[in-house]
């Protein structure tokens, strides 16, 4: 999504037109597609995306820590069960 959002100065450099308003063929004014991010209702997206990104990173970090703990537990449990199975197998052979 970040690649779709261009800053105003990047828009001006690439298109050499005003980022706010472009003139159409019949002289009517319309809002440029890039300036739709400047509408009052869209100003919430910047802080929201920052907050959501921080929340998602924390969530993934917690998941990773939990998964590491589970993998360590599974490895230790598997080793201990294997030791008991080997000893039990020796007893069953006799």
C-alpha cells in the first residue's frame, strides 16, 4: 500500500502539474486522484496505519516468542519420551 501513496512533492516532480487541481478539457475543475489523500476524512489513515503497524509487529513478536517456547517444550518432551520408550523396549525384549 505504501508504494501507491506518493508525497505531494513527488507528484509535482513526476507530472509537473498542481497536485490539488487539474483543469479538464472543458475548463471544469476536478480533484486529482493523488490529492484524495488530502481530504479531511482521509487524515485518519496516517495515524491509524502507524498504530496498526506497531500493534501487528507486537502481535507477531509475541506469537514468535510463544512458538519458540512451544518448540523447546516439544523437543524436551520428545527427548524424555524417547528415553522412556528405549528403556521400556529393553524390558519388553527380555
